[in-house]
């Protein structure tokens, strides 16, 4: 698959180099820092631990047909970039659209992070998974610097830049600014817009709450992919995909013989992560049974019981919390009922 440098060349832009003026980047940086001691120091975050080789491939991703089609179109844009940007002239008309920006949105556990890693693998690139808890700083002005440095680090390492929980960075800007923290929030949003507009690589955002995005971000994102809960066909494939070849499944008894198609049919409105969690619970339950090891099997009952427990746990988490709303001013209490005993 093409590299980011190839993507830029096809669009009529210069490739990304660590130091466009030539020479070693580290030496250039050291000279610049020593000659200008009044500059504010860069973010102290070391992004190296968050840069890694992708763990998953597209063969590991099981998605509904419409979602998979959108993912295939992303890969097609990179595969046919010379045709699109050079021969067909799109690079001449769209010189400022340097980044391939992508947004994955949908319910939790539907494969957004998995697909981001699989895309990076298909492109033969590393992936920089930006740690939100590290980027967010209590010091005004530090979070924007951290974000800018994340983009720079991904560029210099030719990596796919991945922001999970992106609504934290792409949320709506505040109209009524009353304190320094409000100013910091808006500054963070503005820096993200600037970085997204000028970035020259591949950046993927993922969120469960796209409704919280600022419209300015929505308009700047090239590809928008919706991830929905898997349909029955996809659920059956996901169940099967979780099972290692060494796992002893019950395939003999009439009642407990494992049937993934039946599980997919009986239990809907669940995510791929729900299925994965249920498989782990079922395997642990089978391992704990008081039997000789050679007689232990994972049965349909184990899977059915496990997924039912996962669904119930999800319902408990999604229940609205009981809250107490304070009331200002005097609160009139209802009159006490008459004491009928004293009248007798």
C-alpha cells in the first residue's frame, strides 16, 4: 500500500521530511533551542510509548456491509491516488486538502478502534494512539501545545494519527466565555481546527457522541463512517471469530451442542465487544467446572448464560441515576393529616 509521502506527491505537495531544510532534525532542533532561549518549552509528553505496530488486520474486522463498504472506499482513495490526483487533476483543484481525515462514530464496542488499527496495517504504517488523559492539562495553554506536538510526532514518524474519544477535543466551542478555563477550551478547539486544516497525513477520529462535535470539525473531515450494532449475519461471524482452534467445544450432545447461528438469532442489539466478553465468561465458567480437564467442554449453555449476564449488566449500567435537585427559597410542606386518635 502507498505511504503518506506518496499520498502527498500525488496531491502535488512536497513529501514530509523531518527537516525540510536538510540536515539532521535533532541537530537542527538543538541549534534552534540554543539560539532562542526565550521560547516556551515544548510539551513534555513522550509520545514514543504510544506509537506501535498495528495489532489487527482487516481479516480481524467483521462489520455490517454498509460500514465495510465505507472502509473499502478509504483504502481505494489511497490505492488509486495517482489516478485521482494526477491523471484526473484533483490535486490541482484541491491543493489545501492535504490530509485524509476520517471519523468513526457509533455505539461503544462496534469496532471503531479495531478498524483504525486494521487500516494502519493495510497501509503498512504504524499507528499513534493519542492518550487523551495525557494530552489534557490543568495548565492553561498546555493542552493545545500537546495536541500540536501529537500531530508533529505522527508526521515525523509517518504514522496514522488516531484520536479516541474525539468529542473531548472536537466539541462545540463556548459562546459565553466567563473565565480562563472557558478561554482554554476554545483555544484547544481552535488549535485542533488549525492542525486538521494543515496536517499532511492520515488522521482518524473515533467517538460515541458525534452529536457533541463542533460543526466546524464536521465540515473538515473528509470521510465519515458510521458504525452500527452488528446484524444477525455479522453477529454469527463475530461469535465464531472469538473461538480459538484449541478451545474444546461441545459438538456431540443434542441440547448443549454449540450453535453460533442460533446465538446470533436469539440475542440481538449487542455489540462485538459484548460477544467477546460473553465468550470469555463462558470459557471461564467451563474451566471452573468440577470435572477432569479432559472432560471439560464449552457448551451452548455456557454461551447462552454468559451473553444473558452481559446484557443484564449493560441494562444496569444504562439505568438513569437518581439525582437530587436543590431548590432555592422556602419550600412549603403539605399539611399534616388530622390526628384522629386524639378526637376519640
